[in-house]
C-alpha cells in the first residue's frame, strides 16, 4: 500500500512539473495566436505563413529565455525525488 502511495505521489509531482515547465511556452503561443488572429481579422489577410511564423518565433524566443528554468526544475525533480527512489533511499 505504501509503495502505491509513493508511486502515485511521484506521478502527481511529475505531472505538476510538466505543467509548470510548459506554461511559459503555451502562454506565449496562445497570446501570439490571438494577436495574429486579431490582425488577420482586422486586415482580411488570410496568409497561412502569417499564422505560423510569428508563433514559431515567439515560442523559440521564450524557450531560449526559459531554458535555464526548465533545466533546473527537471534536474531538481530528478535529484530530489526520482534518484532517491531508484537507489532505495
């Protein structure tokens, strides 16, 4: 019973870490998509590359800025939770 609790707690923490890591990129993708959509609606320009390129550039920029945060969060999760579980500590 205790092993199941540890498993589900680790799974819950891993999913929460995934949510925390993905929030900056998803937020910027949403904002870029809404902005480009409003621009297209106001100007009646329906170019497919206009929706893809700005969103991709915004996502890459935010990924580059938040890469350190993502790496530190994942490393801390592995060192604090997963490696002790694997080693039996």
